[in-house]
C-alpha cells in the first residue's frame, strides 16, 4: 500500500518518492520541457486586490499542499524571463483564493530585504505559468508567490499559502 507520493524539484530533475510502509523508494525523471513559446501564461489580476485593514500580518502556509510547485531556475541572466510554474489540482482552492501574489525582494543583508517587484495574477485550476522580466541590477533576490483564502481574511493573521525561492540575477 502506498502511503505517500511526493514530488520535489532538484536541479533539472523531478524526484518522485514512494513510501511503502516505512521504506521509501526514489526515482528521478527528467522534467518535461516547459518552453515559454508553448505555455499559456496567467493573466494579470483584473484589479489590484487590497487586503482588509484588519489584516496586520500573516501566518505561513505551504503552497505545495494544493498541488505541484517548482522554484524557477536559481540563476538568471539580465534580460532573461523569470518563469514560475505550479499546478493547482482542486477547483475549490481557486474559488476561495485571492489572486496570486508575486513579490521579488532584493536581499541587502541576511536580515534585510527591499521590495523590487509586486504583481498579482489570476489563478486557474491545472497548470499555472507566470512570466516576469526583471529589470533589476545583479544580486541576490527572494521570490515569494502565493495566495490567501478569502474566507480567512477576517482574521488579524490569515494564512498565506506561499513558496519562497532564492534567485541570483547576473549581468
């Protein structure tokens, strides 16, 4: 009996782990080609979604509990597109969710980040693809993308279901 099926992204390979009882087996499969010219990119949100005034912060949730989530390539040359790919398997998630928030922060020190980009995109059931061309200087960046559930926004600290990825932009 299979207890758990989990996928993770590891440098160009998709690692699939199957756990049978207490023993886990792993298999590596090449990730399918995600050529930008063949993708249907998510549209920007119709209007900018503003969090209610009662929201003072958020609790961290894991975006990958709703489907497959892959961090984009860690190294990105100036002028190259930043491509974000993830899958949402449940239509109920999309109906309850805010637009997808995408933020890119420049890492100034270990404890200090500066917001460089913020955007919102429509979510859809199935494959989601976001394309951003960063117009930033070379350096270390942190990409965060995720959403809130609308029915949790009455809370002071709603859960933000997110994925964080480190990106290095080179010249």
